[in-house]
C-alpha cells in the first residue's frame, strides 16, 4: 500500500526537525564546555553568528565560573543574557552595527595575559555580522563586494576568501589580537567540508588563502569592486596570519555541531518512520535548480529500479547550493525553494515522491520561511491555481510558488546553523 500525502509530509517534517535539534547549542555546547579546564585568570567570551546569542546564554549557565564578554548575532536572534553583552547586526550584507560589533569584540580581547582564556563562540553568519573593514576601506565598500559575491554564484569558501582579505578581524586576526591569552573556539559549522578557516571567515584560525587568491576570485566572477577595494587587493601588503604564526600557537578549535551530525540524526528519524535512509553527502554544492534536477533523477531510479536505495526510502543531503541571479530575476526565493522548484519541474508529478528542503537556521536566503515541501501533485495544484511553475522558477520567484500552494516550511529562527537539510522520500504507490 502506498503512503498517504499526510503521512509522507509528517515524516519529512519529523526528519527535518530532528536534523535541526541535533545541532541545538543547548544540547551540544554544555558537553564541550565541561571538557575545558578553567583558567587561573579571566574568562572572556566573544562570538559571532546566528547562534552566538544562544551560545552565550548557554555558556553563562554551564561554565560555573565568572565570565564576561560580547557577542554579535543577526537581527531578531538575541536571547537574554546576564553578563555577556549581546549585539545585533544585519545579515547577509553587513551594516554599521557589524563594524561596531567587531570593534567591541576586539576591545574585549585586548590587554589579556597568559593566564586568561578567550572562549570564541562561532557559527554561520559571522562573516557579515562581525565586519571590520581593513585600513583604508569602509563598510560601504564591503557592502558592495558582499552584494556582488552573493549574486555571482561564488561558493561560500570563495566568498569568505575575499571577505578575509578585506577585514581587520577575520582570517585569524581576532586570535592574533587576543595573544598571549589562550583562545578556545567552539564552532557550529555551516560550510561544506567543515573547514575552520571558512566558518565565519575563520577569525581565530590561521588563514591558508592569500590576497592573490582573493584577486583571482574577483576576476573569475567578473566582479566590479569599488576603487578602494581594488587598490587594497593590488597592494597585497596586509596579509592574514598564516599557519605557524606564533600569535596563534595557543589557539584551539573544536567543532561541536556539523552538517553530518545533523544528517545522521535525520537518518535515525527516518528509520523510526519505516524509511531506509541514504546519506548522499553533507557538502553538496552547485546551482540549486540543477541539483534539484539531479536529485529528481536519483529519486526516479529508486522508484523504478530500487537503486541507489529501495523504497520506502529517503535520500538525505546537506551542503550549500548557490543561486546565480540573472537579468530575469523579479521575485523572491532562496536556495532551498529554488532547489525544490527544480526538483518538482523535473519530476513532472511522478507519483510516490515527496521532498523537503530548508535552511537549518530557519531562514532561506532573506525570506521568512526555512524552505518548503514538494508533493506529487505540486505542479497540478499550481496549474489549478493559475500559476506557471516554470516561469516562476525562471524568474527566481520560487518562494511565491510555494507560498501560494501553502507548502512553505516556517520554523522561525532556529538559533543554530548547519547548512541546508534536504530529504527526498520515495515510497511505493
């Protein structure tokens, strides 16, 4: 007997929620803090990212010793704290508050000694939220570059390579400023490959990339940068701290939540619903709509041939795709709704296949939804509502498609971020 639409949707939402719960700072951070020795001197907490405020709150409750400090998070992501100051700033394009927050973080770690400890609480979004321009640059310069990078189709790693070389705090510079104190970074990864140098642009770890790499990325995507940015990169005089830099010798980095951890939790939830899970990878990249087409082909192979998994099964994947915005752009949407629109168009209403995709932070791009759900009747219902799904997808208006169908997944800010979570359910029919 085939799965009902209601049962498939309920299973997908349970799988998605389990993935997010596995990365909850209230679950993962206390364990990491318990393993750390307390310093003889001060404990100073700094941090940046979508999870930073909740991580600060948890640190206050779990540390059990005096601490203070400052963290910055995205607008509407603050939570109450007692001793750690929580600042808010704009994301994904930085604003003047991002600069002020970065200055506050640097001030918090200045003048520390060898007996002091800096706890750096880092999560996705930190690049934009803690944005201190390099000497000679302005926030407006960084805003222009960020907007161009976001629209270019550049990967998160490429974007952060450029950001680090336009910054006075990223790419290991925060750790260098905290020297000679010991610095322990506890991080939630939102980047493919979990590279510490990429998460929030690596403010506390050595930077293996160079100014030349940043220039190459600008050239690769044909990005027109402000004159001051071009001049700064051309000079190449202000390199980031590299591996082996003695100022970072006492820096320690620990991942406390990753995309793979979230996918493994999703797999357990899938089994609880009678589904065989297959994790395809935690670092899938590429154009969102193209990945949707590829995933549709895999799902149809499962349904028709029992490979790479036999129904009832679910294909799980994570990572961060990209949406290269063209001149046809006229609507609203993020990576996940774009992926789902591409999936639905490729499936053409194939019975027995449902899917969910959403950003684990609860915000797909700049919208108020985490993502959406696709069902076998998605295109049929769109036609009945007078919607042209293909045209909406081509106009980068996938949000409007799923909003009109009532298929958006709205969680609100989850206060964690382990990248996108995608699950494609294939069931006999």
